[in-house]
């Protein structure tokens, strides 16, 4: 019966959407109706409202109190979604202020003389508007009103003209900032959590180990990472559009002729191009650049974009008036002043120590005041001129409300879908497909593409993604990142604006296109661009680095970059070190041998022994890296025969686990059935019969596991463990090889700080005679803290502490304290002697040795990855790595 109600849910939703019922009410309405019908049917025919639900039911949901309903409300309350109204405001403001119109006209004049130039200008402007607005409807309408008449007037093919405009208008869905990317990031955040739990359970059941290595965990994403990941694929799509138009114009010049500009390409035209292009480009730089540089979150960048759009609208709406650029100029000058002050001063009102700090604070306050004045001035202009600000805010409220209501409705629909076992059904279907992850992925992409013919991008993103994303992300055979999956889905969803019969870009363009342009010509025109979108989808699928590289690069080069000890970085770091050993191994060995010959006779014994051992470990690390290479090759050879058997057995075990889970659920029903229990006696008897059938199916699956599996698996596991052990040995060796070197260099380098404490230490003997015991104890405590901060001064600190303890007792002992101070001075002098000598003789040689090994043997010991290594690791981690044989 669960399947019946699941089908009813889908039919009700499809019928409501097909009849034109508003999406915001069709999604929750179909869920509420289906749940109500199922609950009523269960009460009438089985005596309980939960009878026809696979997971829970109305009575259990209600027993959870208000918490269950809050879960639906929280769907639209997450911080990530705050950016949506900000970016919507920015897009509508730029469209209403006619900045988009200026871009189209100017770029058409600039590119017109090129074959297909008008079409290329439309794509170029579409990309710019996508990076500043992200509003498909506004972009398509603006370009349809301005560019379409010009293209038709210059004998452009109606199909090419309409297809170019419609396709260029949809670029806002993949080129950041994009609403769909924000929604996808939000949906994928919860999907990653589910996928992580699934993979953790899979690892535990496959290996028997309780904890999974963190480098096998599912990689999460954020809206900022989605923006970075979509940037290069968006440019690929723009490039494909331009190449197609140019090729079409070359092959068929009559359908896309060059259009020569009637004016002159002189200084005035150049100024016009700069004034038209520079402000949108500057806004793109501020919005995307602040995210890429880690200066601002996506929400903060959205606020920057909204304010920037309002300032730009302020001078565009005041066109022809005196001083129209004054607020914008004030805002730019204020921003430059703030940037200048921040670069030279740490602006903190609680830490004003010098007159320079006061000057910096005053300048910053003046600059911020000027910026606020410019913002309010621009806002006043947009409010008074054509009532633009009010109209933009109303449209922003409408669009944002639509998005959030759909999110709430989709959360209810998804909950109903899961309650009737739909998620498990999808999971079984996908995992039962031959071909593993990539077949599952292709089917999901095909379903999303087909749904794009009938549904808007928001419905697809919030209904389909929560169901399929956890399944795809949890699969260790592809080990894809959430940002790659999100961008691939975003590229696919983009086609929903072009695919008839419900392609919204086609509707928008049809509304502004002249009657001479037939609808069939528009449908014909978008076919080539849909094909180009699918080509871009294939390119990004085959080259995941296009998506993953920029987020990885940004993360590893940021101030908050993960340390080199992070487990996720080790595999690629070791690949880098392996290449360096192969290329420069002889030089590294020579540096180690030179270091071994250093005179360490005067260095304290503990430091000398640790350093000597570190040289041996450094030499050993080269051998251990060779063992890693050999072990990795052995795993690759063994995997050829092992992988097919592994795939077969793990698929059988997956089906067995699914049956075990179902049996556990039914056993719970049996225990809770009977007189006065949650479930009726009839329900319990039905569950008992189902358990017997499932046990029979389970036994049949167990019999399908090949007899040779255990021995084959044990043999392969030993080979794989040898590689893992080699990697662990190598990591311990390089840590032991580098830590003593860093410690000794720090000890020697601290000689100047140690020397600066001499007078303070020697003065303790006199202060002992002149101070009261309590005051002397406080003084010694301060001196002790000095040696706590100096590397390698433990012995001196300990002797000073003995003096403190002698005077801190109930019966102070000045003589014991004096002896402790004398011992501290003796230790200090001995320490100074060897450190000063080491600074002159040993430190330069240790620094040379450090330079020779710090980027290889010492890489794990660095505070952050150096730029060269960070770029290598970013590129290495950008590809998918199959880790399924570890599960």
C-alpha cells in the first residue's frame, strides 16, 4: 500500500503542476492530501493511522510535538539563504535602472563589425549581467526588447537571434552569483551530512573498524565554494556559445552578418565603453573578489552587491543632471580611504595606543561617514526618481517570498516522499543498476534533464536533490565532491529554461518578441544551445578540475588554510614529495650527509642526540617513500583481479543490509503490536509473515557470495595494509626528522632574548636582600615567565622556580633561594656560551639544511603549505579518487 500512496503523491503533484496550480501550493498541498488520505485509509481499514507509512506516521509525528514542525520551518531559516533577497535586489535594481540596456547597446556597437558580432555581444552582455544580476527573466526581457529588433533589422536569422538571447539570459543560473547555486549549496549541506553517515556505516560494516579515516569523509560545500566551482564552467559555456555563433556566421554569413557601427571608434567612443563597462566589472570584482579572497561571506558579498547596484542606479537614473556622479565618486574615494587606513593601521577603538592610531581612527570614521552619506544619497535618488527603489523592493519581496514558500513546500513534499518509502525505493533502483556510480549519475542527470521540460529550477533543486544527492555522494567508488555534483546539477538545471514546452526563457522572450517571430522559430533556435549546454555538461564531467580547482586553491592559499598535517592533504602531498625525491633525491641525500658531518659536540646532549637521530630519520624517509611506491604498485596489480569480485560481493552485502534493516523495523512492529500497544495484532501478524519471507530472501543472497571471497579479501587486505603501513611509517619518519631541527633552530635563535634577560636574572640576588618575601615571590614569578617564553630555557626556569619555592614556604629560606639563583646564573652562562657559538657556527648550516628539506621531508612540519606545494595539492585533489577498495 505504501507504493500506492507514493504513486498517488506523485500523480497529485504532477496533476497540480500540469493544471497550472501555483507551485508554492501544489507541492505542500499534494503532500498534505496524500498523508491525510493514507492516514484515513489506515484508520478505516487497518485500525491505525500509521498502517500505510513506511517510516513513522501521523501519530508518531504528532507525538514529537512542535519539534517536527520546526524542522520544516528551519528549511527556510538557514543563514545561507539570506543572500537570496540581496542578490535579487541587486539584479532587479540594475535592470530597472537601465544599466543592462546601456551594456547591450554599447557592446553591440563594439562587436558589431565582427561576423556574428551582434550575437557575440548578446552573449558577452548576458555573461556580464549573469555575474551582476542572476535574474533570468529580467535579462531575457531586457535583451529581447533591445537586441532582438536590432538583430532582425540587420537580417539575422530569427532562430539564431531568439536562441542566442534566450540562452544568454540563462547564464545567470550558472555564472555566480546565482540563486540556484545558493539553493543547491543549501540543499547539499544536509545531503553531505546524510552521505557522511551512510559512508561511515558502510566503512564500519565492510571493515569492522569503528572509525573511518577522515580522508575518506564526504567533502562538504558552501555557497562561496559553489560560486568558485561554477566560475570556470560558466566561462566554458560562454566560450561555447561564442564559438558556435562565430562558426555559424562564417558558414552562413547571410544569417549572421557583420553590422558596421555608424559612428567613429574615437576617444569619445572609448570613454563611453569604459564608463559603461567599468562599473559592472567593478561590482563583479567587489562581489566575487571578496568571496574568492575570503574577505566576505556570500551574505556579506550579497550586501556589497545590493549597495553597489543602488549607487550605480543613482547616477544612471540621474542621467543628464549636474553632479550625477558625485555620490558614486564619494563612495569610491571613501572605499579607497578605508582600504588605505586598514592597510597601515589596525582599526580597533579599544586599542588606541599612539597618536598614529588616533589619526587612523579619525580618518576611518570620516571615510565611513562619507560612504554612508553616498549610500543614502544614492538611495534617495532611486526613491525619488520614478519611484524605482519602491518598485525594486516590492519585486524583491515577491521573488524572495516565492523562493522561500517553494522551499517550505518542497520540504513537506520530501518528508511525505520519505514517509512512504520513496527514498528507499530510489536508492534500491539506483544501486541496483549495472555500471556502478556513473550509471547512477547518468540516470539522475537524465531524469533532471527530462524534468526540466516541465518544472522550474527551484522545484528540481529542492525536490530532487535532497533525494538523490546523499546516494551519489556516499558512493566511495567515484568519491565526488559536493561542489562538483552541485555544479553538474546546476548546469543540467539550466536547460530547464530553454526546453519546451515550459521553458521560462522562451515565455519571457515570447512576451516581448514581435509577432513576425514565430514560436516554432524560437523552439528551433534553442535546440543548438541546449546541445551546447549538454556539451558543457560533458566537458565538466570529464574534467572535474574545472570545478574543484578554484575552491581548493582558494582554501589552501587563504589565511585559514588547513595545516599540512590535515589527513585530506596527505595523499597528494606524498605524490608531490615522491616526484621531488625522484628528481632531486641525490641533492637531498647530499644535504643529509653534510648535516651529519656537522660539529655538534658543544650542543647539549638531549638536543644533540635528537638532532643526530633526525638525520637518520631523514635518510630513512627516502627509503620509506620507495616502499610506498612499491606497495602502491602492488595494490594496483592485485586490484585488477580483486575489484570485480569486490563489486559483486559488496552489492550482495548491500542487499543483505537492506533486508536486515527492514527485518529490524518489522521486529519493532511485532514487539509493539497487540492489545493496548501502538500497532494492532493484525499488523503484528502481517509483519511476522513478512519477516519470514525476508529471511528466506536473505539466505538466498548469502548463498550467492562466492566461496573464494574470504581468502581473496584477506589476501588483498594484507597487500592494502602494507601500503597503509608504509604511509604511516613514512609520516612518522618525516615528523621525527624535522621536529628536532626546528626545535634546535628556535633554541639557537632565541639567544638574543636569553641575553636580554641577564640583568634581570642577576638582579634577583640583590632584590632578595631588599624585598619582603611576598614581594620577592611576585618578582621571581615575573622572571620565571620570561624563561617560559624562551625556547630551551627549561633548566634556568626550573632553578628560578626553586628560588621562588624557597621563599614561598611558611618559613622562607633566603639561603636556599640564593643558592638556586646562583645555580640559575651558572646554567644561564653555560646556555649563553653554547648558543652564541652555535649562532655563529651552526645556525647558518642548519638553515641551509632546512632549505634543502623543508619542502619535502619537512613539508608536514610547515605552518601552512608553501604556494608551489599548495597549487600542486589543489590540482591533485581536484580529480576524483576511487577509494571503494578500502570499503
